[in-house]
């Protein structure tokens, strides 16, 4: 009994699941049979149609011996079998209009006379035959008849321009030609204005050149650090040269002579540098439009080359002269004092 209960308790869920899936299983099992039945029905219908067609043909062949009633029945069957003829629809072809999106629309655009002459290279006489329109002036606050603007339709202006110049290509060539001439005029005016400004600047420079050069040149040299150093070096070297020259005249020593020459050369060097610095701070003038800023380098070059050549030549000359004519040294006391 317990075994049957256990088996029954396990059988019930299986049975319930089977019953739930029974429609799906039945449809799967009955699908081939249903297909066979539908195929047989379609075959039987096709066979019935063939038989009806043969009967109609036989009856049409014996139409001369049959009565009128049979002919009417057969004709009705034939009419019922025939398919109706399809209705014929006429299609009207419509010409497709291509739209040029690059072309400018000028039918409702209006322009003034000045703009028409400027853009289309026309004369006032060319616009006399065109239709004129009146529009409110954008420059007047109150709309009055006296302040209305006279405008023209752009399409009419274009047609008139093509009539005057012959074709759009000729009109474009004329526009390019006038634009080039206008550009050249603008360039000439600009260059003339630039030349006038430069001429005015030069006149002002020439008027103030003499006064500025005389007054501010010295002040500038004394105000700069380089100018102060150069002037101090000139004074010191000049003092050394004078003292050593006096000592050489008292003693006749060759050493004092060389030292005096050395101091004189340094003094000349500083004077040349001072002159170059003085010239470099001058303002430009018509003869020297770029100024004198390079005079410092030129004076330094002249000073270096001059000292080298002069010192070398003098040293060789004095050395050869002392060898040829030796002299006795006198007043050793004074020589020692000047050297110290």
C-alpha cells in the first residue's frame, strides 16, 4: 500500500505535465497527416477543373446538334470560367523641370541707380528706358513723397546690361577690367599719401636738425655712461702724455720717449672713439636717412689699425736709431721719478 502511494505521488506530476504538453505533441504528430489531406484536396480540385474543361470542349464541338437551352448553359459556364480582362490605365508623362540652385533670383530684387551703374557698368542714359519704382528711403524717418527713392528691378537691369555689352562674358570682362583699374588708382593714392607723410616727417627733421644736433649731442654724450668713460680716458691720457713728454725733454731718455709716444697714441685713440660716439647719436637727415649708428664701429676700426701701424713703425725706427747712434743716459734721478 505504501508502495502504491509512493508510486502514485510520483506519477501524478508526470501525468499533469503530459496533459499540459498534449496539444503541442498532438500538433506535431498530426502535422504530416494534415499536409497529406491538404495535398489531396488540391489535387482533387485540379482534377475537377480538368474534367469540367473537357466537358465544355465536348459540348462546344456538338453545339450544332444540341438545343438552344444547352448552348446557353454551356455559354454561361464558359463565361463563368473566363477571367475578367484587366483595366488599362493611361499614364501621362510630365516634363520634369530642372531647378538651378546656383542661379540668383532677381525677379523681386530692386537696386538703386548708383548701384546699377556700379555693378553692371552702365551709364545714366542706359537706365532711362527702364521701368522705375518708388520705395521708402531708409535714411528718412518720415515717409514723404519727396524723400522716396527711385529703384529699378534687378532683372531689368541685367537684361539692359546684356543688351549693352552683348553677353554675360563680355560684361564680366568689363567688370574685371574696371576693378583692376580701380585697384591701381587706390594703390597710386595710397603711395601718394605715404610719400606726403614721409616728406612732412623729413621737413620736420630738417627744421629741427641743426638745433637738436648742436644742443642735444653734447648733452647726450655727457649723459651716457660710455661718453663719460671716454671723456675721462681722454683727459687722463692727455695728462700722461704731457708729463712724459716733459720728462723726455729734460732727460733725453728713450724709455720716457716711448712712454710719451704711448700716451699720445692712447689719447688719439680715445679722441677717435669720442668722435665716433658723437657722430653715432646724430639724427638722420636727407643725406644719411639711416642715421650714423655705424660710426662707433668705423671709429674703433680706424683707431685699432692706426695704433698698430704707428706703434710698430715707430718702435722699429727708434730701435734702429738707438743701435746706430747710442747715447749715454743722464739724470738717473729724474728718470726714476718719472717712471715711478
